[in-house]
């Protein structure tokens, strides 16, 4: 199966990654999301698109924030949501993971929102569903290891399109801990597909994976050079908890070298927007003056994130295998 | 902003405290609650007043019991409820608390039910909501530090009115650990506003805050004197976990000096009612014979508590900023 | 009260155990469940039978899996579900347990789904509800200590009836840790009532309770002899966490002596079915080749389990005290 997230008719069957996702599908998700942005503003924020469907939030890695966004999106689509926080220990055996999936399928699950610390876990589940003839059950990858976080990538695309209208004349910089960031990966793939001509990554060499240039990305270790004339700045969260060894000196030194300050922001285009996937480490990767300043679109990202998740789930819910 | 819980039209915008809450609003809440008491008795216990609204239970301090009452009240109003248990650690920085609030507002929250171990946390949030132009989002204080627990205060008022009809001829005694009790504070303010002529607090001097007399409250360290001819006895829970240092000898000695026994209850008026906010420490602040006796109205308090919370939430949900 | 789970009209008031449950009621539950099996297959998997009812999942012993099945069943019946995970510590005092029950009744609970590590806890609650005049509140025992797990017993009966049609010509073997198994107990009582002529238990003597023969059960310590010509094999989970002392050598030795392999399965009738309550310890009590093989009906058990729980809850919800 070359692209396990598409069904035989080329429709979205699972959302596993933005890598290789056709431009038409990306755009369809963004267009659908835009119809949901209004709903969250209404008095009654619900539509019955997933009424009577059973959505399972399978969080093998704890994330109150992401789980909450999917829970809200599901409830606004009128689905029944069941939260399962499954400790890493009981999920350490692949066998046990698939037995869990088998059981939830037997309970007539319609959708799994999966967060897992191991890259590829949602693929393993998708492959298994196909093997056991349960591929009418849909998977949304809510973040797997360092690999992908496609709904974050999509909400970032929605935000950029909202403010910049056209992708084909943009320079976009992603700043920080590229090495550990599934957000960076999902953004780069989506930006490429949508035709962004210049994608830059900025960070210390220790936090840049090898081979970025081959992905068509320009690499900068000097933030001042990297931010020059960009339209969009995507700051990444410094994932202290993921770093092992001496990749970084201290949070203060990181801020000194790579933190986004007003002075650095001034190097970008005057109408550049500042994005961050949250939660922010103020004073580490971003200065509060910038985070709360007029160019930041960090909270609109959150708002669009609900609409994008509603879009993904309702599109999946409308497709069969 | 003198009274941050009222909007410019003098309507309830947030419920933060019973202190300074106008009598008309207090009475309106109690009257509204009385229309909800019947609903919980019906076969279908739901009304659609908050349908499609997103209520977040933000519990920075764990309390299964209080969270449950708000969850039931929300569901009976047909709201979508999302429970967030946020550990004290991640909430220790005020900044992080407000970033959390910003994010939930961006998800189009309609109401926050906030429990926090620090006095004033719900005020900080209310102030912030006004500053960021999000004061269409409503806050219900579900207990902040030693400061206030207004829905408990209101359900106590409901209970007293239910059994005694008129506040203006009552003597009400509050017994126990006044010093650490947000319930005592919320009760005293509400009782004063509703015109109770004599409010007494009874407890060891070490558990009585200074300056009670200036609040118009009579102070007794002798429980037998304090209970003489009262109409209402509100027992407080002995919050062992809150006491630091040697304020108290032992639970047994406390019971000996301040526990409510049948003999002591006989000092009150023959038709006096006995209240307790729960959960009870039987044999510490109250004897089981009294807790389960004919004068106890402790379980009706729980029933009325659901109705009062439904009333508060539906009133807030009907008001804009 | 001879049979505390029946009301004065002989209808199901609580589901506490399969022991002594009249055959007519057992059959009525299975028949009702069969009408629900189709619902979980539909696009909108909900029926409004418990709309507006408040179901409390009271889990004094943690079980994500069982809790999930009841949560799904409740939601598909349109009930409002509130999950309460109550640590063993705060529930160690019987008094505190009953105070919790009193409080939830005062909140107008309609049904308690109770899981408790102590045998008899749901009976204690049922007795208490009768004493306080709250027996319109229904209890479903979701597993109490080593005593009973009646919904598992019922879903096992449903599964057997589905595949074998008639109980009165069957030989059923239950294999493994009989001593610690509430599932075994619930199965044996239900199988007897439904007229199964031969019930066998198979396991090492250290894991067989005394007095099995008096229950009309044939006891085998040799699995090869025990499986001879059986129609139904019910494997039990090896509850490592429950075993204290040296009842068992090692998991490997257990598998060698009592694990269900293809060779051993061949001793049963050619159309014998293999059941397991889950979660399975593959390679301990059951070989993967059998667990995933054509005779296993372990996942259908899960599917039928949702329907059986919906049946029990809807039947209870339709009865008064």
C-alpha cells in the first residue's frame, strides 16, 4: 500500500501524515474547515454530522491540550467521545496495542484519534485494520513520536492561507528544535505540496536533522540571516523533556541565540505573521512582547485548529473503505 | 471595577463570591433554582438551556465531589462538558494559567468552572477576560483557597429558605474550623445580605480568624453557649489536610469540645436544622446519630446544590458582557 | 430479602449475580440483547431509552476496559454518564462508601455501575438503598472481588447461544485460574440455570476452589482429559496480580500444562468454540494461533458484551422498585 491514508477511490481514509497528501485533499480539508469556523461562533455550536458515531481518543502519550481540542471537535460534531489514557507501559508490547484495537473495533468504534510516543504507531494500526477487514474504522494521527502531527500541520496551513491568501509567493521560516519536532515535519510537507517556494529552517546545528537541504529546505544556523524578509515565522516549542544529552546549553542561552524578540521580528517583512503550536515557553523560544504582539496569530491558530479537526473528522466520517 | 461579577447592566456576569452580591440577585438565583428542583425528579432530567455551549471544568485542585455536581448540572442543562484536571505544578505560574485561559477562549469556551487552591485565582481570570475582550465567557468560582465557595453558600441559603421560609427572624450558628473555611465566609456574606439578624461562629480561638466581630458576627468559643436557641446549625468539615502546626490537639479532643452530639443539639430550638457541606468526618465534627437524625438536612443540601448550580449556570448563560 | 436483585413483582431490580437469577429473566436479557446487536451496526448507534437518566460508573477498582464497555452502552442508550474513579483508600471505610452512595442518590442518580475489589460491595449498596428508600436506583455489578461478574457471565451465555443455539446438549469447559475468577463463578451459575448438562472446570489443584463437585461441576486437573469432546471452551485470564504466594511456578510452566494450543483444541469437538473474557495473556493461557484461529469467538464476545450491557441497563431502567 503506497499511500495507506487514501482509499481505493483516492479519498481520505485515515489522516496519518501530511507527507504525500495530494494538494486537492489538503485544499478540500482547508475549505471544509472554513465552513466550520463560523459554527464555533454560534450560540449552538453543534452540527449532527457524526451523531451516533463512537470516537475513541487513544492517548498512549499524555496530552491534555491536544486531547481537549479533539474532544471539543468531536462533541461539536455530535459524536460520542470516549477518552482512553493508556499508559506507555501497558502499550509497550505491539501485540497488546493491536489487541486493544481489535477490542475497540468489536465495540463498533468509528474513529480512533491516536497519540503515541512511538513514530509509526498509527500506521501499524492502519495496516492492522486493513488486515482484519476493519478499514471502515478511521484513524487520525494526533502526533506520533518525532514523525508527524498532521492536524497541527493542517491548522498551520489554514492559518497561513487565512492571513496570506496565496501560498505561491511566500517565504516561511520554521525556528527552533527541528530535530525533535513532528510539527516541523508536518509543516514542511504541507508547505511544499501547497507550493511555497521558499521554506527555511533555523536552529542550532545540533537541533537540525541531517539532509534538510535534500527536502528543498534552506538551512540557517544564524537566526538573523534566516528571518530576513520572511512572510511567516513558525516558532517551535523547545521540548526540554525530549532532549537527552548535551544538545543545548541552557534555556537562557537558547533564548539569546534563537529566541524571537521584537528586534529579530523586525528583520522579517513588516506584515509577517508569528505562529507557535503551543504551549509556549515564554522567554525561551519567544519573547512575551512578540507572543502578545500584533503580528502573533497564535490564538487564531487554536481557533482554526478546532475547525480543521472538525473538518478532518467529518470528511473521514463520510467515507467508507 | 468595584464588583467584577456584575456586568454594566448590573446583571450577574461571573459568580465569584457571595460578598457584595446584591440581595435581588441572590434571591433571583434561589427562585430560579426552585424551578430546577423539580426537573431532577423527572424521568428525563434535561432542559436544553445550555445546548451547544462548551463548559470547562477547570480543577486546579482535585475535588471529585464538587466536579461531579457541576458535571451533572451542566449535563442536565444539555451543555457539552469538558473536564480538565490541571495539576498544581503546571499551574504554579500565573502566566501559564492565563495562557491556558487564552487557549480555551480561542476554542470558544462559554463557561469556566474554576477550582483553585489559591485565593483570588478566579478573579485573576475574570480580570484577564475583561482585558482581552473575552468577557462573554463566564466564570463560576467552585472554591478558591480559603476565600470563597459561592455555590455552596447559595445552596446553604436555598436550604435555609426551604425549611425556615424567612431569613429575618433567624439565629444561625456556624461551627468548627472557621479560619480555613471558604464555606463559612460565603455563608456569612449571604446570610448578612439576606437579613439574618444573628450570625454566630463557634470554634476554638485558634480556628477563628481575627476581626469576626467587625463583620457583625457573634463569636463563641463555648459551643454550649453558642448553640443556645439557634434555628440553624451549619457544621464545617475539619480540614485536617489544611492545618499546619499545632492548631488542634486531636480529632477526638475536637469532637469532645466541638462535635455536634444529640445533647448539644438539644440546646438549639426544637425545630433547628443541622447542615454540613460534606464530606462529613463522622465522630469528628458530627456524631452519626445527629448526621442521620431527623433534624439533619445534609442530603437535601446536596439535592438543592444541583438545582442551585443549574440556576447559576443558566442565568450566566443567558447574559452577555 | 432472599433475592435482593428482584423487586416485589419478581422483576430485575439490580443485577448483582447470575446466581439464583431465574431462567426467564436470563432469557429475557439475552432476547433483549439480541435486539441491540443490530443497533451497534447502524450508522446512528443510539436509542433514546435512557435519555435524561444519570448513570454513574463507580469504579473502586480500576478497569479501563470494563468501564469503557459500560460507558459505550450507556451512551448508546442516550444516558448521561459520569465516571467516578474512587481510590481504594478513600473507600476503605464502609461508612464512607455509603455516604458516597447517599450523596449520589441525593443528586438523583438513576443507576450505579459498581466495580469493587471487595466481594459483596454491590450487595451492601443494594441493602442500603432499600433501607433509605432509594431502591428506585438500580445497581449493576461490574465485578466484585472474587465473587461475581454477571454481565460477563451473561455475554458468555449470549455468545454460546449465538453459536450453539441450544444449551441442553452441551459440554462446557472452563479452564485456568478458577480460584480467583469471578467470571468462572458467574458462568457456572448461568450455565446451570440454562440447563447445560455437563460443566467442567480444568486447572491445577492450587487454583481450584474446594467443593466444586457439590456445585454439579466435574473437576479435571489434566487438561487433555478435560477438553475431550467439549462444545465450548472458556479460557480464563491468569490474574497474576491477584495471586499471592507460590500457587503457580511460572507463566511458561502454566502454558506448558494448561495453555490452550491447537493440539489441545483438537481434543474438543470439531466445531467447538473458544472464548476468553480478555484481556488475553498470549502465550500464557492461550496460544496466539488459537486466539486468532477460526474457532475463537473472543471478539464477538466483546461485540455481544455491549448489546448485553445495553439490555441489562434498559431493562433495569424500565422497572421501578
